[in-house]
């Protein structure tokens, strides 16, 4: 069922009049709330030029410094997210394949590993990496990008690799049984079946879920600002408003950057999903619905 | 492991605070999430737009940005409160967007024939929803709702890292920074604390998922 239209009848003249009335009332209510917020902001002087100018007015003296900070933070966020998704993908593939291919007993440690890191809050994984690794004598400070970056990447990878492993597994399990049987019939070994037949198809079904996971990773990089371990985008905002005393304005700008990037990625995921389900649809095939299910749960996960 | 046994009462009170945060956030986000979901399927266009905008903005912004906005932005416009209040409010707002999407996905999964049949026997919008669609939608919503709530429990750790005092995560900061315990045993203790909730909850959810699974 898509769209709300099925839930109610096509309105007749009376219902249409009533709905128009309701729409007007609701519209006024929504506008009223917005106006109230704007009024409140204005009353408290939050539209003052000195608060906004460093962010929006190129001729302001702080403008270039502010935006180079934001640019830096954004670059660092992207760097951490890109590294985290790369590592998560490779580690996740190994874990996922291990879980799929090992026997009932020998895959126990893998299942334990997955459950362990899936149940742990990401903020703890990152905190863990930043406190426990140095205690254990692991020195990351001369790694490229500095240790803060690697604390974030390690923490994010610990969580997201097991999530991607599970997405991969449901992707493989969603494939029709005939794929595996046909691969065995032409004499492929278990590893060959996985690598040549199952994984490529699973990755295809999973592509939207993978993109959605990227949104989760991007959002989670900002946990570094709370822990104070890595100068990413939100940290830049913090630095800006601590100096210019404009938290609302800086956070709106940085929040908007996050929303725009993540919204674009979500749209991309939706678009890829639509394309895939159009091209793979054939009568009686179940994989499409399964793929939808995977994506639904992936989006909820955060 | 002395760090854990010696400070067991601190761990317990941290645990209790975390659970309290989650209980409040659970109720708040279910209420707000349901209202927003109702907005998003309603026949009134402005409400649909408002709901969609809300979900798009909240879901794509990190929880941390919301937390910062509540804790440091709101006082600027004269809304005063404790970190505790701001922290829970941010968690509620953040979670409600996902609750809304879980419910809406449930509503969308009910086949359109059900709604058409309900309308054919003359049920109006509210009765169609209440008698026919929602009971079925709820079953489908259970697994994603469960995942959202487990995620919420894990997200409550962010509040602790942020400085909302007394919860399970902040126990680790208190013990390692203020009292000088070694980080590893304390953090293992905190991690086990979270796993004690998330693992059984996840297992129960999987069980529930099998129980409520229906063929369509």
C-alpha cells in the first residue's frame, strides 16, 4: 500500500469542503508554530547580524576563518566515514562469509563476535578504542591522520563491520536456492560458489542497504565531538560558537550540512532500490520483497 | 576487576539511571512518533508536509547535533533546564522520527485490498485505521520498533558521554578520570552492563519476530 490515498475514499463535494477547511486550519496551525518559533528567536535577538554574519556574509572578518574551519571539519568527517566504510566492508565480508560457510559449531565464535559488537553502543566502542588501546601499549599517534582519526575509525569499524556482515548474510540467504544448487551442479567448490555466484548477487541486492549504512556511519562520526577525540564537523561548530558565542547559528549551519548530505545519500539509496527492483522483477520471484525488508530494517537501525 | 567489584553500587545506580532515561524516552518517543505517523498518513496535506519535514530533518541529523542544539542552543533563547532534561528531550525527538517510520512502514505493508474492503463496507477513515489497518500494521511494526528501542537504549550512552550525569556510561568517566582507575576493567564492566540489556532484548526480538511473522 503506497501513499495515503487508499485509506480514505476519494472525497465527494462535502468531504472535499471539510478537508479543505481542515487543511486550512492545519496549515494555519503549522504556520503559527513556525511563526511562534521565529518570533521567539527574533525576540531574543537571534537574527542579529553579528551572530549570523560570520557564517553567511562573505565580507565579515571572521567569514573565511569560520568556513575554513567548517571545511576542515567536513573533510575530516568524510575521511573518517570513508575509511570506516572501507574497513567495515572488507572486515564485514570476511565475517559474513565465515558465518555463512562455517559449520554449526565452528561458527560459534563468529556469531559471538557479531552479537558482542552489535549490542555495544558505538560511543563505547570509540571510547574503548581511545582509552584501552593506549593502555595496551598500542601507539597510533604516528599513523597517518593522527590517533584521533584511528580511534574513530576503529570504533566505527567494530560496529559497522558486523552490521554489514549481517546485511550480507541476509542478502545471500535471500537468493533463490537454485543459484547455489546450479553452482554445485557445474562443479564449483563452496568458496567458488560464494565468491563467483552468491556474493556478487547479494551485493547487488544489498546496495541500497549499504548506502543507508553510510548515512549511519556519517552521523556516528560526530560522536567524536562528544568524546573530544577528533576534530570533525560538529567539533568545528563547537569551536566556532565557543569563540563567537553563536551556538544556535553555528549548529543550524552544521546540522543543515549533515542533513543535506545524509538526505542526498538516502535519496540515492531509494533510487538504487527502485532501479534494482525494476530490473530484477520476474514473476514469482521473492528476492525483491526480501531486499525491501533488508533496507527497511537497515534504515531503522540507528 | 577490583574496579568493578569495589564500585559495584556506583555501577548499579548508573544502571538504574540509564533504565530511567530509557523508560521516559520510550514513552515520550512512542507518543510523539505515533502522532507524527498519524500526520504522515492523514488526508490533510499541511499535516503530511509537516510530518515529512520533521522526519527528514530529525532522521538525517546526528543525535549529537540535536543534543548540542538542545543543551547549548535553547538556553540562548531563554529556555533554561538541566542537562538531564535537555538530554532526554533530544533523545525523545531523535527516537520519535524512527518510531514514526517504523509505524508508517507497518501501515504501508498492509495490502491495499484491506483498506479497500474496509471502505467498501462503509467504514470512514478513522474506523478503517482503527479496526482494520492498525491491528495488522502493528504486527509488522513490532520487529522494526523493537530495533528502534534497542538502538535507543544504546543511544542513551551518548547522553552519558555528553555529560548527563549518573548513567552507566558516565560511571566509566567518573572512575577513570576522577578516581584514577585503569580504563580497561572499568570499560569492560560498562560494556558488559550494556550487553546485559541489548543481548537478551535482541534475542527476545528475534523470538517475537518469528511469533508475529505472518504470510501475506
